[in-house]
C-alpha cells in the first residue's frame, strides 16, 4: 500500500465526492429529517476513514474502516427509503446506490489488506525474536 496520508486513499477521495454528490442531490429535499440523516451518513464515510488512519494503529484503522462501511450501509438504506418516498429520481438513486456499493467493497478490501499487512509484520517480528 503506497500511500502517505489518508488523502492519498482512493476510497477517501471517492467518499468525499459521494458526500458532495449527496449534499447536491438532497439540497432541494423538503423532508429535513431525511436530508439531515442522509448528509450525516455520507459525511461519516470519509470522516471515519480519515480518523482511523490518523490513529496510527492498524487495529484502530481497521475498526474505523468498518465503521465507515457501516455508515455506507446506513446511507444505502436511507437512499432506498428516499427513492420509495420519491425524494430522489430513479437516475440519482441508481447512481448513488452503485457508488455506495463500490465504496463499501473498497472499504472491505482495504480493511482486509491492512489486516494482512499487520499480520505479516507480527509474523516477521515473531520469527526474528525466535532466532
């Protein structure tokens, strides 16, 4: 994983773009409860990626990636309900759901990669201490 900061992570970048898209799409939503909830969930995705990365611990990073993934699921649920209530068009719905699913898959993959990297580091450290 060649990144120096959370800003280098594609999943963080896409999460930020999704949050902007959500804010723009729901800007004219007259149901302020839904608008607020959807916007909060969207902000939570890249925010948790950043917070976890800044904790400087693989275990904490993985935990926050999982929180971000949960927020992505929460956001998808709210988008499904928004579509049923005609708060979003079919085209907006399809675009937002597809992006949420891709970001969720990316979060899962990054979490697994960080876990593997942490496991490999601890295995190498154990082997060095045994010699």
